[in-house]
C-alpha cells in the first residue's frame, strides 16, 4: 500500500512538473520581449543622443543587457569590429541563429527582431528615431499579446499537469 502511494505521489509530482515546464514557455516570452525593448532603448540613446558608433553602442548594450540579449549584442559587436560580416544585417542574422533559437518566441517575435536588424545603422539619426518609435509600438503589441497568452495559458498548463497526474493515479489504483 505504501508503495502504491509513493508511486502515485511520484506520478502526480512528475506530471505537475511537466505542466510547470510547459507553462514556463508563456512566462518567459513577455520577459524576453521586455528585455529586448529595454536593450533597444539603450541602443537608441547611444546612437541618437550619444552619437556612439554602432559597434561600440552594441558593445555597450551587451554589458547592460540581460540574457539572452547580452550575448546576442556582444556577438554582433564582435562580428562587426572583427570585420567578419559585410553588413549589420548579416551580423544581426548570424547572432540570431546562434543566440535566439528560443522555443518560446513566436514567429512574429523573431520576424520583428530580424526586421530590426535590417534598419539599424542604415540611415541618419532622425530616420533611426522613426524606426525605433515604430519598433517600440510593435513591441508593445507583441508584449500585450504575450501577456494575454500568459494569463490565459500558464495557469491552465500548471493545473492540467497536476490534474493529469491525479487522473493517472486514480486509474492505476
């Protein structure tokens, strides 16, 4: 009898943990998007108000950003400074492949991030400011969608994991 209870407890806990892991996908996405927006605001300040050259601005961001953005911007900065790439877009896309293969980012998220790399450093400061403002508006929409999905799905997956474990335990008894 004790062995059955112990087995049932392990089933409930393990399926509950699976639910928690699946739910974490929904909590990581809004955090990652907010970190990206914060990093881009620093980049805007460096470029527009500090007139910092792009490789140095990216290097500065990598020191001020949190994971995964710190490694992402560091990779771009190094690639440009060491002349591994011919354009900012190439460096950006290479860093995306290396550091942003994250399962919790949606296609819309990665497409917005990819399109950001196409416009950074290609025009004067006034035009850059317009690109940053457009980026912030789109990021806010994605953040709102991510928060909505988080509220809708996170609790469901957590509860579903534990309830599935309880159902399996009841069937096995």
